C-alpha cells in the first residue's frame, strides 16, 4: 500500500491548511473516511490506494511526487486478493455449475469472459465466490471439494468488484453506502488490489493502457458482481474495457440480465432436494427447530430461490410464525416479510418496465397457473396486433431472468408470479380486461381442439388439451368462483368429452356437480337434466356400488326428458340400458335399447350425428346379446358398429367393436381369427393412449390365452389388465379380472 515519503510529510501537513481545512477531522468528514486513516496518511503510514488517491486529489498533491510503496509488513500470499468473507458455510446444489464455471475460467478454454445470469437471490455471487476461493486456496494446495487439482486454475491475483446496491437480511433491506458504479471505480479497485498507484495517476487512454499493462504482469481473475446495477454509458464503457482484457486475465460477470458475450451460465432455482437441504442447514445455523412438514411448506411457498429460503428461516429465528411466513400474496402490502424479498429480487428489474408492452406481458404471465404458449400470453396481454412488441418483450423478460422459454412455452417461478400478480392488482382496468381476454382465449381454444371424439381427436387431445389442462381447469375454477355460469357452461361442454375419454372421472363429477347445482338454481332444466345423465354415466363406467346412485340420477333425469334435445334423450335412454346391463338386470335392457332406436329414427339430427347414435346403440345391444349368449346376433351387431363407425370416421368405437369381435371369436373357438383381431386392435388402442380401451384388450387377451390353455400368458395379460383397471378406477372390471386370475391359480 502507498504512504507519504518521509521527506514530504511536512509538505502534506502544510497542504491541509492551505486547502481550507482547520483540522484533520474536517478533511476526514469531507471525504467520508475515518479520522484514523487521515492521521496515518499525514504520519507517513500506509493507507489504501483508494484513500491515498482521494486525499491527494482533495489537497492538490502530486501523487507521483509524494508516494512511496511499503510492502514490508504485507502478507505476500494475500497481497493480490481482495475476496470478501463468504457469508455461507458451504455451497449447496451447485456442484455441476461450479465445475462448469471452473472449466470456463481456465485459460485453456480460450474465452476470457464468463457471464453468470439469473434472477435476484438465486445464488450467482455465492457461485463465483466459491470458484474464486477454490482457485485462491489451490495456491497452497488446499481444496475444500472433491475436485481434481488439474481442474482448478491457480491465479496470481483475484480482484472482486461489487456493484451490489443493497443487501437482504432478516432485519430488512440494507442499502450499501459505497459501491462501484463506473469504470473509474473499477480502476480504483484494481489499482488498490494490484498495488499500482500509477493507474490512478494516469488519465484517459493512458490510464486504460496502464490498467491493461498492470494486469499483464500476472494471471488475474477479475470478478464484477451485480453488473445489472451499472447502467447507461457506464455499462457500455465497462463492457468495452472487459472485451480488450489481456490474455492473462479471466473475467466473470454476475448479472440479473442476460448478456451475450462469450461463455454463459444460466442459474436457475435449486431442486426441491437441495432447497430442503439449504433450509435445514440454515435452521441449524440459526438454532431454529423446523419439522419436515414446515421445511416443505417453506420450499413450496418460495420455491428454490436460496436468498428467499435463507430469509424465511431468518424470519422464523426472529420469532415469526410459520403460517405468517408462508402466507401467500402479500407482496407490495404492509407485510414487510415478503415485501423485502419482492423489493430485493424484482423491483430493480421490473420498475423500468412499467408502461411498456414488456410490463403487460409480465402481468399477463401472472394469470396462468401453468406455463403458457406465446399466443396465449400475447392474447391476454392485449398485444396480438403487435407481434414485434411481443417478440421484443418476451426477449427482454428472458434477459432479466423473469421468464424462461422451454419447449415452446414460457415458465415463470412461483415467487415471480406472485410479485407480478401483486403488480397486476394495482391496475384494476388492465386486470379486468386481461382476465376477459384470458377467458375468451380458452373458450376459442377449447372450441377448436375439444368436442367429440371424431377423426383426429387423439392428436388434438394429446397435443393441445392435455398440455393446457391446468390452465383450462383454472379458467373453470375462476368462472365458478365469479359466478360466470354461462361462460363456464360454454367452456365445459367443449371439454367434457376430453375428460371422459382420458379418465378424469372424479374431475368430471366435481364440475358436473357444480353445473347441476347452478343450473337448478337458474332454472336451466336442459343442462340440469344433461348433468344428471352425465353424472350417472360416470358412475356406470366406474361400476361397483355406485350403480344404485346412478339409477336414482337417471330416474330423475328421465322424468325431465321432454325438456332436452334429441341427442340428450338418446344418450339418457341408452345410459339406462347400459346401467341395467351392468347390474345384470337383463330383462330391462331391451326396452331402453328399442326406445333409443326409435328416438334415433324420429330425430332431426344431422346424418353423421344420427349414424353416431346408431353405432352407440348397436354397440350396447351387441354387448347385451353377448351376455345373453346370442353370439351370432352379437357378432352381427359389432360388425355393424365397425362398418358404420368407419363410415363416419369414429375410430374409437370401431376399435371397441374389434375387441368385442375378438372375444366372440374366442368363445366360438376361432382362436387364430380372434388373435388377429386383437393384435391389430391393441396396436390401435395403444396408439390412442386410451387406458380404458387398452385394459379391455388386455383382458380379452387373458381370456383368449386361458381358453387356449396357456396359463402363463393368460396370467401375464390378466395382471396387466388388472393393473390398468385399478389405475382407472374401474372397480367391477378389476373384480372380474381378479376372479379370472384366481381361476388360473387354481
């Protein structure tokens, strides 16, 4: 560190009075430094380069003339390193990223700048500090991790420059009084750490050349932390300086903004396992008792953001209850617990966006439960007519680590969503409009990709409805909570077939029950009757003891049959036939099958709809005849199902019909023909991914192999069918398969 040469001490003491300072204390207060530092300067003792420079500047002293360098008392091993003390005991959940960073800062990698970007509080500083300490400790042969020494670069100097403007502690957000904001500030730290006062003596281009020349004298790791706080012209100057660093210097930048330079590391939130480990570590350090359940609640509340988890445990140590800490949606309120996290993690990034299309996109993201598509978020933000604004806005949100594109969807952390949701609450007009656009988008979406299981239904269900189901269900929940009955009904009728075919039976029952209650209150007897009928159908499919409840629902619906359209009347009538078929009250089946056929004949349905109903009725009439052992009649009816189903491209029922024909041929002893049908049918069923249908085919295979006397194969298929039926909640089918397996065992 520099000191005043002995022969100039009297000159500098005279300079204090000639520059208008009566006392050394006055100079110290003016510069914002300690009285002791000023006293050391005037008595010829070493002070930091930054302080030496500032005092000389204020007193109009020539640094070149009066400076002397004293390194006799310096510990040479620490002379060229200014790493701050680590504020963590050990780095959790970042081993892969740490190895990646160590690879990038190795001079052999040949890219001299590495950018670590991620949301505020995600652990960027901790990661670069860990890597820097490993490199510095390696000089003495020390290494705290199981990393081969060949993977760790030994630097002669490590310079840590922090542009951080605040800290988050359990007591709140603390503003840093002194921080780096300009290229000149960076030069001062380099000058101070590398003990080169010439850097601060030179001006302009000569100063920059002096910095580069000083850096060339040794291998150096230069770290600039929180680069996002350096803005405008200062930011451009810093980046330009870094791009021309000498080959002996490796630079690492941490920032909340994505900067594309050379190597880049994207830091995301911790995994659940690592988050829980961090919570337990912090609890032990702070002497806080947390149960496993409480740790999980903290994780699910704040996600894998290390700073938020550490802060939450700190608040528990301060005496706040777990319930208070994990209470959601208190950002921007008077609750300083979450307000502090919000301010620290998001405010700097979000505040400049207000009033822009990017800000509207961020607010729109808060409405979605699950990751939306670009089209969905653009629609909700009201920006569909401005694709350029959408493109630029999404890119900006990604640069700020507020969203992440993944498989053509945009993901957002729960903590970010809550903050954006609180921001949305501050703009009532935009919020109301955004929610209307959100509802209308999903009504149009469900109309296009939902509906009946015609040709292409599986593709639409798998590629459109299934990925969006959580968002679709959120819209249903919102409509129900806000008494938007007509909107709910419109959306629900587009989605009901999807839920039926994909086995969401409990979900179907839940929402049909809501619709039943609300349609009855509003006197919407048509929907009420349809709801009774569909609720009964779900219970019929589930079978078991629920059949009696289904019978009561169908009786009530049947009393209201005159208020519904022909399609609903036909379904209601066939459902009664199927119910009695399942209850083995076979004598009651023909009455309702014949009644359904009459209704179909006299209906005014379009031809394709009429044929669909004929297929549906023939299918269950065929099943009835099968159980009555009228195999020829049953075979004829299922052949009709296949023929007419093909005609209208209703491939699902064609495939169901094939399965029944396979069973009939098995009963007739035509095993090869049965196997051929089942082989082709199972392939189609598997492609469709409809688990119920797959289970039925597996059961048919079990019966075929049993009749052939192949016990092992029969047991194989029987067990697969049983598993499928149990998973799908098909109780009676599961019991039937259990009986078959018991017979095989005996």
